[in-house]
C-alpha cells in the first residue's frame, strides 16, 4: 500500500516538473521579460486624465494583454526566421526553437493561434485598435524579414512599434492621442534603439556583423552623432509639451517640475552606456540601475500628483468624512 502511494506521489512530482518545464520554455519562447515594453500602452490612460476611471483601466489592461500576445507571436516568427544565425550566437543558441526544445511546427502553431486570437480580440474591442495591432504585426514581420538589415530604417521600425503602442492605448479608451506624446515616444524610442546599436557595436567589435548584419553599416562615431541630435530634440520636445497651452490652462506651469527627471534620466542612461558599457537591453537596465529606477518612479509619482491632485484630494476628504 505504501509502495503504491510512493509510486503515485512520484508520478505526480514528474507531471508537475514537466508542467513547470513547459511553462519555462513557453516563457522563454514568448520572451515575457520583454513585455514591459508594452506598458507604453498605458501612456494615454495616464495623460488623458482617465487613470482613475475603472472602465478605461479595464480596457487598457485588456489592450495590454492582447498586445503581449501579438508581440509574443512576433518573437516566435523572428526566432524561426533567424534560426541559422542564432545557432552561431552564444547568447541566442539556447532559445527554445534554436536549441530544438520546441519544434518549428509547434512554434508556428503557437504563433498563429496567438496572432489570430489577439487580432480578433482587438477588433472586437475597437476597430481602430484592431488596425493598430495589425499594423504592429505587419511592421514587425517586415522588420524580421528584411528591414532590420537596412541602416537607419531598422531603428525607425523599432520606434514605430512604440509609437503604435501609445496610439493603440489612445484608441482603446476612445481618446484623441496627444501629438506631443506621440512625438516624445517616437524620439525616446529612437534614442534607446541607437544606444542599443552602439552597445552592440562597441561590445562585439569585429564580430558585430556576425551578430547583426546591419551593424556593418554603422560606426560608433556615426551613432554618437545621431544620439547627440536625438537627445537634444527629445529633451526639447518634452519641455515644449510641459508648457503647451492646453497643459498650462489645466496645470499652470507645474509640469515643468517633471522636466529635471527627464533630463537626469536621459543623462544617466548616456552615462551607463558610455561609462559602464550598458544599454544592450533597455528593459533590463531600467530595473537594474537603481538611480534610473528611482528617477522613473519619481517622475511618475510627480505626474500623478500634478494631474490627479484634485481627484486625490476629493477622494481623501470623502474617505475621512
């Protein structure tokens, strides 16, 4: 009797281990750690003044989930397309498809299911949001097939992805997207993409072209020149947004308080790239570097206090009395 129970327990442990193993593979396949980029969809929710409206929050969360699903399918397609090159790369050869842990057929099935389900859900929520997700999918597929090998265009494709994330966030809650918000998002994403290219180029040296062919068309000097331009334009654009007439009417010049955070954040990022040889993965660096994390959180809290001060004060008084 005890022997039988021992066998049953062992079988259950094996089944649990397999499930955990499959979940880890799926996690790596969909690159879940990269989904933090999709948080840009919440930008319009924050800046539109609807951050405390339950319906708008629910719609944005649904949009975020659908965006994560479609981006997961994009990562799968990219891994299938780059399988031969990834096998020559030490950091990429352990990916599930490249290492053979997940077959190409299974990966294609997962990608198709994710794409269809996410696009269907997006169109059901809002036609415009569905079109944005479709555009996001098409651009990323084209990027994986050829555009990522075209100098400068590769960086613009990355920026377009963030632009569409913010635009989708506006459409999903039925608000007019802020032109300044879209401009700042586009510029900031180009800033991050250029520094990522620079990090790859400097770190890999002569092997850079084997890692990413387009790096043969870049040089550290050329990238630095573009970074100088994009840094200045991004900072200027954000400053102009803070003193835009609509914002001044609502908040006076209070949004200027947030400007130093943006200035420090960009300078800190440049410091990490140039002095600490960081910047290969912006999503990791944001959480890895404590001063940068504090800067971002402080900026977010300040924005919330300025834009939602009256609502917060009203709700606090209501709760007290």
